[in-house]
C-alpha cells in the first residue's frame, strides 16, 4: 500500500489509494519483462486515453466536449505537473530509502 495511506481514510480516499496501488503494481509487473521507458510511456498514454474518455463520457454533447477540451487539457497537465513535482521531490529526499543505499 502507498505510504500516504493511514488508518482513518474515507471510503473515497481508500478507493483512490487502492487504485493507485493497482496501477503501480501493474506497471511494476510489466517492467519485469519490458523496457522501463516503454512501460512509462504506456502508462502515460493509458492515463491520457482514460482521461479523454472520462471527460468525453461526462460531457453533455460532442460540442460541449470540444468546447471544454482546452480547459480540460490545461487543468490535467497542471495537475500532472504538480503531482510529478511532488513525487520527484519525494524521491530526491528518500532516494537512498527507495532505491539504494549509496549515491
């Protein structure tokens, strides 16, 4: 389970962390037999594809979807950048713990 999980999470938070762990587990299994760069690219493509599907399926119409696409892209890329920055900082601080003891 992810390190951010605690004992007193809401059902929605627990669902979130369970899904995160499921996706990471799938990527870790895939990388056992594949190139890490290919798996990283596949994970990003899958996330982008799912987000496009999710936004389209929540739109009232194709017109609304197309009109909202630019704002949706800006929102998602901004959120991804924040998450990536947080995780890069975390790995920077905990590199020896997460990966190896020597630099």
